[in-house]
C-alpha cells in the first residue's frame, strides 16, 4: 500500500498567483506616490518607468534614484518613498489565478 500523502507544496509566485502583474501594480503605485511627493506626476509615463524598473532590477530598488532622474524627478527622498512603500507592501495587489482556489480544494 502506498504511503498516505501528508502534504503538497506549491510555489506561490506565478504558480498560484500572478506575481508579475502584482509587482507591476506595486511599482506603478509607488512611483506615482513618490512623484507626487516630489511635485511631479502629470505627464510622466509611469508604464514606461515600470517597464524600465523591471528591466533594470526586477527584485531591487537600488536603481530607483537613477530611474527617477531620467524622468526629471530630482528629489532625493522620492526614491526612498517608493522603496519604503514597496518594502512595506510587498504583497499588495497579489491575487490568486482564477483557477488556483479550485485546484487547491
């Protein structure tokens, strides 16, 4: 008789949840928040900023200050605001794929 299964492990990121979409949403929100705090916002291409941020360093924030400067955000604190928000809200926007709950059940 085969042994009884006691546990099944699943990877969360991009298996049960769309982590790329959630990361895109988090970055956009954080960048909008940081730009607004620096007196910017109107006219910035946040979608392109997010694309570049992911390309430069998908899992880090060290490149935020350089990225913001490319878009005319010279505030020293803006990158810190974005970084802090991302770190404090790392699960924000994370949602299960439409069939994940049914699969788990």
